C-alpha cells in the first residue's frame, strides 16, 4: 500500500499531540533538496526542519531530545520522510 507523502501539517499535529510543545514550527524544505538522496521528485514530503520548545526535553541531552522527535514521527519514515533538521529547546523560566 502506497501512502501519500507526509506534510508539515501532519508532522506538526503529531508533535503537538506527543510532545505538547509550547512553541512549534515545521517547515517542508524538500524543494531545496531536489536531486538529493531521498528526494521524491515532487518537491515536498521528504525533508523537513522542526523547531520546537517542550518541557519534555528538560534535563535531556541533545541526542535524547532528537530521539523523542524521531520516535514521535517514526511511522512517517515509511511514508517518505527522509530527513529531519531538528532544533529542540527546553523552555526558559
């Protein structure tokens, strides 16, 4: 079964549900990666930038923060998500 390519809105919805960030931005940068590995030729749905601030990241290393994001989006990998640029911050008090 072929799944449609992931969208920024779907990734944003999932991250909001799982990590409940106070700030969240998901940008589809696929068009900038045309011809690169993992590009699907459509210009969308393969390469994303995720910027988020979440309490779930408090006390966690950068690697652990990234793992939380990847875990939340894992099922999108089978749908064509190839690359994530992640900027994961903890809230400032």
